[in-house]
C-alpha cells in the first residue's frame, strides 16, 4: 500500500520536475524549446546583417552586401574561392564581382543579409519581379555547394508596403516594412512586422507588430526557440526621445508581448537573446553607449560597463556568449583611421577575453591603393570574432569609385587575436551598371 502511495506521489510530482523555468506570464515551459537547432534555426550571430555570412564547423560562407557571388573559406585547407565547382568557370570577369558570369554556381542574387544556411541547404531571398503575385523578390533554396537552385515561393508585398531585411527561422520568413499614411494632412509612418510560413508555395502573412510614428523607425530581429524577438527603434514624439520596443512573438501560439518599451536603449545592433530567453542590449543614457543592459521585468539594468579612463568603449555588438566593445580616437572626421581602433571582448560574465588594438594586417592584402572605409560587421563567439571591412579606391571626384572588402576571422587566444583573412572582393561599376 505504501509503495502504491509513493508511486502515486511520484507520478503527481513528475510534471513539476520537468516543468523547467517559469516565464514572465507564469506559464511553465520546456527549457529545451530554447536550444539552438542548426537544422531549423537562425544563427543569431549573423542576424540582421547587411551582408550574408554563414558558418559550419569546417566552412565560412560569405556574400558581400552588394555583390552577387557567394564565396567560401575552407577552415582546414585555408582555401578561399567562389562557391562553384564548375570546371573552366571564370565566376566573374576581370576580377570584378560586378561582372559576374550568370551561369556560375556561385552567382546568387540574395538580397542584403537574406541568405541562411539551415540544415544542409541554403535559403535566400533574391530580387525577382513577379507581377502576378505582386512580388519583387522570391525565396530560393539550393544545396550547400551552390547547385540545385529551386524557387520555393514568390515573396508578395503585403498591403503594398516595402519589405525590408528578411529573416528565416524555423520554417517562417520574417520581414518588416513601412507604410506611409496621411491623416488630416499629417504624414506618419507605420512600421509593421510580418511573418509567413515558407512551405505553402505562396505567402500567407500574419501581421505581428504595428507602430505608427511621425519619424521613420527600424527593426532588428533575433530568434530563440519558437520566439522572434524584435528590437524596434522609434522616435517618441511626446517624449521627443529615441526609444526601443523589445517585442517577443511566439510563432506556436501567435501571442506577442512587449518586454521593454521606452527610452534608454541603443539602436538595436547590439542586441542578443540567450538560450534562456534573457535579453541583452546596448544602453544609451545621456549620450553614453558604454553600458550593457539586461531586460528584467520590463526594466533595463546595467550588467557590464565598458567605460575606461583612457576613453570609453561603446557596446558595438553582442555575439554568442561575447560582448564586443569598440572605440576609435581618430581626431578627424569619418572615415576613421584604421590604426586607431581598439576592441574590448568580454564574455557574458564580464571577464575580459581581449582588450587592445584591433589588428588590421588584412589591409596589406588588398590591392594597392585601397583605403580603409569602414567596419561593416563585427560578430562572433567566445572562440573567435568575425569582422567585415570595406575599402575604397579613391579618385579626385569620388564618382564611381571602385570598392572592395575583406572578411577576417580573429581567433581569441591567450596571446591576443590571431588574424586570418577569409576572403576579399573588388567591385567596380561598368557599363553604367547594366551587364
Ligand atoms: Zn563559377
């Protein structure tokens, strides 16, 4: 009898033992639903970038933001080349990525940031005019060697708004857009976030967020488990301040909730959600961007300080387990002096992994005459950070200047950052941009 009672008690307790942590709403959740799954999930290190970057254990893929060539870097052999196994293929002419060979396997018209390696396939959104679907883009899938490109669906424009910055996570495409409206001669701008499944052959949108302001807003997204986390940066007209709304949407239930809404946050590039659903962001208080904040119960609390007696760092981007602080003491105007960048890398416990000069030896590998233009991307994890740089070949008029770039991996070691060039590109507009 006693044994039966114990068994009953154990059965009664069982659901509680496996119920995991409580969410803000008090609902029990399985912690495993947050775990990153490379078979279905967005790699947040590369979310909301202008260029396309993807990484596996052995390979790093890169499509620079304006180019149309997908390149790869083999971590084992050190080889870097367009992702094309076709014998005799030139990939692009005259070393110019703006003169692509369109039959090349590496030829890929993915839009800015809209290419993802999910499972063993690439997915990408490419420019394509499809009037019968009111679409200016289409979603494609291809094998990881650049072959077997297939169109999955036209990406229709919902309610005539211009879609921006696609993201793909767990079988759903996310995008935000703007709609201009005029009410009583007042022009206002509405930011909307839409999501659609990608397995129906056409879009079936759900409107998941909407905010109307006088000024233009923008949005950055991260993904964990069934959740889309959006950082919406907008100008609050009554407060006359820039504000951030960190909004979470559950694709399984269709429920959305604002986790923080108000002033005091940065512009959304330094934004991260960890595998426990904890949100981190750059804070921006009285012009000070040197603090990392964490959202707890609708408030943003300081968890890391990047101020420094020799000049403060700003919280530039948050990667997987790493916070990237950056500063440049170039006295003159932009572009900054590349020799004057300092970087401060810390893990989520605040421990310093590296603090010092950001090595720029990659510049010597660019063709002669290249001048530093800017850092386009910094992201990474506790093993290494990945940086994307752009350069210009300046001329007297600054008209039609050739531009180029470089992707660099910095391994974080006890002896500092070990720099490896993953790839470079050169782009020059020819024939007025028409090929
Ligand atoms: Zn080729």
